[in-house]
C-alpha cells in the first residue's frame, strides 16, 4: 500500500533564491543601462519639448515650446550654432555674440 513517491521535493528556500537572483540581475541590467546610455550631468539648455532662442541684439536667451515661434525680440539660433548644454562651446560663444535684426551674427554690444 505504501509505495515510494517519485515526486521531487524542492526546498522552499530555493524559490526565494531564484527570485533574489532574478531581482539582482534586473537591477544590474538597469544600472548598466544607465551607465551606457550617455546620461550627462550637464544642464541642458532647455527642457524636453523646448528649443533655445536668442535675444535679437543682446545675449539673453529663453526656451520656447517646440512648434511655437519665438516671442517678439527673440530669434532662433543660426543653424549649427545652437547651444545644447549650459557652458558648451556655443553657449559660451553666444555670451559675446548675438544676431542683429537682419539675422547677421555680430559682436554683442555689452561684451
């Protein structure tokens, strides 16, 4: 009547070990992704969904929502000369340069 059972008994702790291993692997994947994603500690010139604009005749700047035109007194930066981060090459350049009402790059009057 009593036979031997062929069922395999899995200790209760092994499931927890597998869960911890999976959680550890997931965490390691997230950390590796963040490290290789090119995250930057630099401050962006504008937030997501915005682009930077320059004051006509001055060195001021602002951010405008994508799809909207710059407000009066501002213009888009010349193509290829748009600052991406605070302190980058173009951000520094525009501290001493500006554009006139015709869009020509000139030395900033207050530089």
